[in-house]
C-alpha cells in the first residue's frame, strides 16, 4: 500500500513521515493554510530521504508557474489538483516534470491512469483538504486500474475500512493526521501509515 502524507510544513514533519514509512510527502505550493514557499519547500526536499518522493501540490496555478516553482523548490513531482486542462499536463510533461493528476470523481472524470500523461491518479473529495469523506460507492462503476490513490476524509479510524472498500493502489491524507488545521500530529502520521497497511 503506497502512502502519501500531504501538507507537511516543517523538517520535523518530513522526518516523522519518513520514520513512519511514508512513500511520498506532499508540499503545498499554492494558496492554502498548509502552503510553504519555494525556499522552505527546498529545505524540506533536502530533509527527505531518497526513497521518499517529494510532491509539490498545486491548485489554480498556471502551468508555467508550476514549472518555475518545481524548479525553485526541487520537488520530485508535481500534483495538479482540480480542473487543469490536458494542455497543462502536456506542457509540464514536455519539461520533464513527473505528474500526479488529482481530481474529484464525477460522471465525466477520465479514470484511466496516465490518460493525461500522469504517473499517478488521485481521487479526492469535492472539498480537497477539508477532511470530508466522499461516497465511495461512486467507484463501483468507475474504479481505476494501476497507480491510483484514494484521498478525502481519511483518518486513522477509517482508512483500513476505506482501503478494503475502494481497493486503491495507495492512499493520501492531510487533515486526518493533524492536531489542528495545518499542524501535523506525528503520532497520527505513524498510526495512519500502519492502519493503511494493515488492511
């Protein structure tokens, strides 16, 4: 079970994620209570061990600015969250940026992993980062194959059940591992990774 811990903001967060066994960490580089600036992101990238993928998370940021921020921060991949057009993915892929496509599941969502050139697909709640769970029964007729992550309202108490229900390749969490909004709880981070992998 691939586990991504998102919205990390401090070196201690990154160290705790690595110690917990996370496969990837998300660094938010667009407007959010969890946002870090490129210089901070670069410091956090340096703190991450080589086996932990650092992913810059972007929402509402133009592709050219995403590319610049990826270069400034040194993150290993870019997560485009929301209604990004295929052209944005094409532009960044041409620049050699590994991509994660993060979307809400609707009747029109293309759930084929790689449909936009992305390495991973992330299916999230309509209110990203809110901690609100979405109706997993929607996956019954639209379950992706391959490297896709389930996100949205996951926490220590329900991630194992969600994994059994949705059968994702991986999971992503942000608010579900926080002591308060934007502040990570390192104990919850460890518990979440263990719970996700117990399913």
